[in-house]
C-alpha cells in the first residue's frame, strides 16, 4: 500500500460536504471557508493538478466541487488558459500549463509531457 496525497488532504477532517456546494458565489461564506482550508492544505498543488488533469482528459467542463482552492468556474478559466494561477508552478512544466500558463516553454512541455499518450505521433 502506497500513500497518496489524499492521505494528507486537509479535507479529510472536514468531509466532502464542505467542498461540494450548491453554488460557488465568490463571497459566500461556505466558499470562503473551503478556500481557506485549501490554502493551508499541504497537498494543494497535487489536488489541483489532479482535478485539472482529469477535467482536461475527460473533456468535461469542470467537475463539481472546490479542488485545490478553486471553484469549477475558476478551474475552467485555468484549463482554457484564460487565467494564470498564482500557485507555485515552474515554467516549462506540464503542471504550469495545466495551471493556465500558455508561455512558449509551458506549451512545449504540455505537447510532449501530457499524462495521457497521444493517439497518433506520426
Ligand atoms: S486542496 Fe482543498 S480540496 Fe484539495 S485536498 Fe487539500 S483541502 Fe482537500
Ligand atoms: Zn509558462
């Protein structure tokens, strides 16, 4: 049995109801509270990476829930490159691209380093 980032997730203490809300209005106190929990979470980057990667791979609009401190709408903006996350992500990495950076080095990294194999390499 290997441990995963989920073992260290701060939301293990609060339970999922804390993060899956009926709506995600920015000033709602439940949204604010969930985001504050994520901000102190040691595996925030891993959590956000998995959410963005999964959403990108499956091609769905965002999954429900706050992941890594971001609402579904905020993750949509990241995936489509309309917003760059202020989370630490080094340029030139797939992760930074997932987080919304579309600079040349991150775009290049994404083209060769995606988690899922490309169907045709030709
Ligand atoms: S970042 Fe937030 S949602 Fe993700 S594991 Fe941590 S507390 Fe849970
Ligand atoms: Zn970049």
